[in-house]
């Protein structure tokens, strides 16, 4: 069966509600194949009680697993205490979360809270624009082909994926793209009109493509020499996902600006843009704002998330579990390679990844086909060894089933 046929068979098997296809929600996603009603740790349950092993975490969001009790307790308590007063006033949790993030990034910076990763990137882009004019009227931002920075117009313009640009032209001006992990190309692009360089340390939506250590160090040197802000998008890679608190730290560099979101609220919408004090000083009151950013409910969740993450040492847990995944998958039939850092991995297959992902979903395992030949794994950072092993076994079985239908090669096994 093809991937759509596998999904259709799964919908029929679980009795998918036909009303899901008629729901009055804009069709910006494909029709849903299942309705999830409950989660716990690495597991999800649909409305019929069927259990699924979640190896995607809502696209690297529920990094402590579903319904973590400490996060749930923080949300429940805050919902009975104070939900919103606007950023005209101080509230309890935002300064604690900002201080923790600043410490994890090495200190000496300031934080702007937003509601999503795209908004955190918008903050970074506006900061670069505001910072750039001080000496020379610079405004250009250099980013990489294959990158993904969000769906708002400026973040989309920074995104290095032309197919996503075309329906929304003309996009905002001031963005240029260079090949990823190519220091010579970036060096040539950082001309006197450039205010900032925006990169991912690992391109997540681009196929889980890690940047080289020497590349990131070279970018830092170029930005320092030319007085350009080095901005790293850690929306998907930050907060332990890649085996360090932030993926760029694996290269031993310190950017001027770092964006984050996803894992920060463990499912509660919150994003943040951190900048060094020198870069942050470009903003004056009224230059940027958000109604909901840093509000008490979101920051109560984020505070609980960060406390659990530090206590559990999630970067080290990600390294151990990621190595367990890679070691078990490498050398198996139909797996060509495994790339990434920590628990942001791409499993490169010798059979079509969309069909394998559909086969896995039908078997009760959630992943996604990040490229036509690769599965993306981004499970809970608290995933157990037994859950890793179950995921590996399911991937091996699903790839074999697809190969049996398509005649795919076995790869290096």
C-alpha cells in the first residue's frame, strides 16, 4: 500500500470520526487521521483508547513528556491565582524564568518573552534592524538555504525555502540566503549593509542537518570582526534537545542573540528571545511589545519546566538516549545512517520515509517524514530505555514491511 492507503486503512481501523474532515478549521494542515484525548509521558491515547508511542513530542515541544505532573500542578495553581495583567506590570514568574535562561546561556543578557518561535525570531529580526542603523544604516540579514525560521512574513523571508515563499510574494526586503555550512559563501555575503546573521545550529525542518563546529566558530569570528550580530535560532534545538542546553554550545561559541520556544512551556505557548546586554540596548520602550508574552500562566509553566530540566540534567539524558537510538538502528536492514545530536535525530532510510511513517502510525508509533528518505525522531527527553528499544524495534519492523511492498534495498546491514 502507498502511504495514503496505509493512513486510510488506519482511519478505518480506529473508526476515525468523519466530523474531523468537516471541522470548520482552516485547511492549513492535511485532514487529521486521529483525535488524541490524553497523554502521559511518552504515550498518547486516542478517543477509542488506543495507545501510541510518541517519538515526535509535538514537534520537539513536550520535552518532559505529556502531562508532566509538576508542570500540570504549576498551571493549575497559577490558573487559580492570576492569569493576566499585561506587561505594564511585573508578575512573579517571568523574572525567574528570564534569569534562568540568561544563566544557561552564560549570563550578561536580557530576555524578551513572546508566544511562539516565529515571534521570538521576529523580535530578533527587529532587534537587528534597530541595532544596525547605529553606525551605518545596516539592515540586511543573512540566513541559510534549507533553514526554517517561522511562518510570519519576516520570519518566512528569512527562511531559506523558496517553495514556501512563492504564495506570499512579495516578501519583506532585506534578506539574503547562502548555502548552509559553507563558510566561504557566508563570508562573501556579510557585506557592509548586513546587520545580522541568522542560523540554526541544526536545521530541523531542513532534514536534521547539523552545522559543523568549525563553521559555527568561523561565523562567530566573521560576525565579531565586522560588527554583525550573530543570531542563532534554537526554537527546535534548545533546552537540552541536542545534548547541550543550547545546540550552539556544542561548538563553544556565544552568539549575540538566541531564540527559543517549543520545549520552554512543554506544550504551553511561550517563546523567548535572549540577547546580550549590548545588543538588547538597541531596544527602547515602545520599540517592540506583545500583549501575552511572559504572562503568568505561561511563565509559571516555563519555570516548572526549567526546574525539572535542570534537576533531571536533560542534556545528558538526551545524549545517552540519542546514542542508544543510533547504536541500535545503525547496521539494521533499510537504515542507511543516523544523523543529528542528542534526541533530535534523522534516520536515513533506503525505503520511502513517508510510507514508513504511515506504517509506524498504523502500528501505534508517532514520527514524521522530515525528508522523502528520512524519519525525524524528537521524543521526550525523559524517554526510558525500554521506550527507546520499543521505538527501534517498531522502526525496523515498519521499514521491513515497506521494503517488502516496494522491493527497497537493505542498505549497509
